[in-house]
C-alpha cells in the first residue's frame, strides 16, 4: 500500500527520500518508495530536476579538477630544492610527471562519469516503470512532456557539452594541456571508447540487479521490469547519436593529431629523398619508413574511425614515396636499349623498381598483421599500393617495348630464309634449327640474363615477360602462316622451329604451359603443316584454339601464285601486313580482307577465261563462310 499523502509531508522524511535518490547503492524498492513520496508531495518533477542538475554539477566539478593546470603542475615534496624565491614549477609539456598526473586524472574523471551515468540511468529506468497506484499515471510522464527529450538524453547532452566547452577553455588557456591532448589523442580517444563500452556493459547488467533486488513489496509494474528490452545505454535517434556526441567533445584534437601523424610519416621519406638525389632509399632507410607506418597504424588501432583516418595518411605516404621514386627514373634513350649491358640509367631504374617492390611487400605485410583492421582502411591502403604497382609497370615498360620490338624484328626475318626446298631423296634429313630461331633463342636468353634477372620482383617480371612470350608465339604463327612457297623440306624445318619456339620463350615463363591459348595454338598448329587441306579444314582446333583467319591465311601457301595472299594483293611487305593485323584485331575485319583476296582471284580466273579454280579454293571459301556465320 502506498504511503498516506498527508503523512509524507514531514520535512525529515523529505530529506531522507532525497538522499535515497542520490545514493548509487539504492535498489529499485527504496528508490521507488522515495519517488512515491515526492509524487504525493507534488514535487516529483522539481526534485528529479534538482537531483539530475546535481549530478551534472558533480561531473562539471570533476572535469575542472581533472584539467586544473595548477594541480597538475604542483611539484612533489621531493622535488622542492633551493632557498626561498627559487621557482620549482616544472615544464609540464615536457615532463613525464605532468603527463602521468594528467592521465591519472582523466581515468578518475571517466570513472566518475560512468558512475554518475549509471545512477541517472537507474533513476530513469524506475521512473519509466513506476506508476501511481491511485491515478495509474507513469512517473516519467509527469516529468517529460510536450515532446521533450528523456531525462537520460538531456543529461547526456549536458555532459557532452560540458566536456567540449571545458576542455576547450582549459586547452586554450594552457599550451601544455593542448599539446598533451593533441599529441596523445589516441590515448584520450581510448578512454572515451572505454567509457562508452562500460556504459553499454552497465546497461546490459542493470536488469539483473533489478530482478535480484526483491520487488515483492512494490507494485506490479516494478515486478515486470524484466520485460524491458532496452539493454543499451542510450539508443540512437534519427537526429542524435550519443556515442558521436561523446567523441565530438574531443574532435578538435583529432585534426591536430592527424596533421602531426602525417608529418611523422612524411619526414623519413623527405629525408631519404634529398633534393638532387639519384638513388632510391637503402634497405635500412626503407625499414625505418615501414616501422613508422606500422607504429602509426598500431597507435590508431584504438578506434576504427581513427584507423581509417590514419590509413588515409598512410595512403598519402605511399603516394609520396611513389612520386619521389618516379622522379629518379631515367627516361633517356639508353634506358630502353637492348643491345649492350645495363646502362647507368637502366641500373637506376632497376633499383627504383626493386625499392617500390619492397615498399609494396612490406606495407602489405603490415596491413595483414593488423588485428581487426577495418575493411575500409585496408581498401584505402590497397588502392594506394595499386598505384605503386602501376608505377613499377610504367618504369619497365620502355624496356619491355624494346624487347618486344626486337623479338618481332627477329621473327620477321624468317621470310629471308628459303622454305621452298623439297625432301632429299636419301632418307630422313637432319633438320637444323633455322637461323632466325637461333638468334631469337640467344636474344631472349641474353635479355633475361642481362636485364630482367636484376629485378627482385620475380612474379612481377614474369607477369610482364609472359605477355611478351605470348605475343612472340602469336607473331611466330602469324608469320609462319605467310611463308610462300613452302616445300616439303621447308615444312620439316618449320616444324622443327615450332618445337624450338617453346624452348625460345621458356626463359620468359614460369612454365610454357602457363601461356594459355598462345601455347595451345602453338601445339595445335604444328601438325597442320603435314595434313591435307581437307583435314586442315576439319581440324577441331579451328575457331576455338586457332582463328579461322590464320588457317585460311595458311591455306594460301598451298595455292598457285595466281591466288595471292591478302598482303600480296595489297602489295604490302610482311611487316606492313603484320602492322595492319595489329591495328585490326577484329576477326571480322581480317576475314573481310581475305574475302577480298578470294574475290580478286575469281575475277582473275574469269578474265582469262579459266575453266576451273585451284583445288584449295573451294575449301577456303567453305571455311570463310563457316567463319563468317560463326560471327553472326
């Protein structure tokens, strides 16, 4: 039964009830009884306001005490030396004692805030459940009306504003405090994160305390508090994030910290790339840069948002390293020469690429070693590392282009050799390797030994040289299909060249079979050299492994001179035709060029009133029709 309204007007009882609301150790029964007294007296709202204001004042006093520069710089007894008048004031921004006192005070402040927030939450929870047994009005409705914020929201907003304003006042008046909070912002942020976690944990545990407190002498509304699913400190609202409001109170220090963090990251890079320097950083210098990156990420790990912000700084650091490295690259003509040994410019380019590679590998290792690294932060750094990989590619591209051009120039010399000979009458001939193939093998072996072996990034090198190997095979098959005339002895020598081609490109590959379609085309084309035209036309490799245009082009070699190859009809050199094919990678364009050559042949036969076409002509037409229909 509730207390009689008249009997509760005793001033002494009013005082006892006020004390019950302010004591953190009170259980729901005691607090609920006190609230009923103030409700009966008609002073519930004023009393709750007074109690909450007292809590706010208590926290504000704790903030002022924690940030009191006079207290923080007060010398210990043991530090007092000398006679009267001698200053014993330490320089707080530079002493361990000052910082130790500051962070001890901050920990005490956080403890106090946590305790007081728990008391306010305890109070609001009971107000939200307690109803007057006569009017059945919920106590919270007597306090929060007209769409006002709940008690806890109002209280929390007051606390976060007090933190913000008093921190600003204190740090604006003391450079020592400002330097401490800006320099050790992650430490301050960790304290705030710990505070928020403790408040969340308290919210999850508070229900058990309510249930264990015993409610048999309270009203039914308090006996069912376990139905309350509000197990977090303050839920977010559309226009208010309580955790963000807390961290916003120290946000001004973040920008300064991030600026200093960026300087710490940039300084070692600017140091190892002096103006006018010509060499990339040494291994020890690079290790120092990596240690700085790892240190900044480790310190920022206290908070996901801070980690993301520092990761952006790391990304800028990686980009700066790339810009500085790019300035060292040699772009003179001797940087792409493939005639003699490594030039000075080429050696420097190799050193730069190796330096970029080590940076890429080291930063990747640092990122992978981070615990619970935010995906957005990881992606930020990975994106920056991609620019390093692109720069590595740009650095070696001139050399790769020269190597590719040299290979093409060697392959095209096959047309200077004679493949028209027939088989000798005396047994199987000893088929030697063609001269152009010997030159090609020697050149590839030499460029791998003289140039590419100096790069430490083997996978990167193979990714690029394998592309050259694929291109070399395609050029070889392209030119082999153009050889006219091609005798039986020439077929044997060309077949030997096909086998030697695998050996030639071997140094460029991890395994020749890794070259994919180019390798399969090399293997599939060789047997066609000795097959009849009908068998060639029915080969299962057509279309999928070997393009129709290559096969039809090859069949021109079996036709009479009157049936001219497309490049012969256009009066192009082999090199000019090869360039045209590069400029027209579309199979349709190539087939249309072939069709023009076949149509010209038909016109020539009709103009001389020929009676029949070459035996290979209908096979070529059939293949052309099949190829064109496949493109539909």
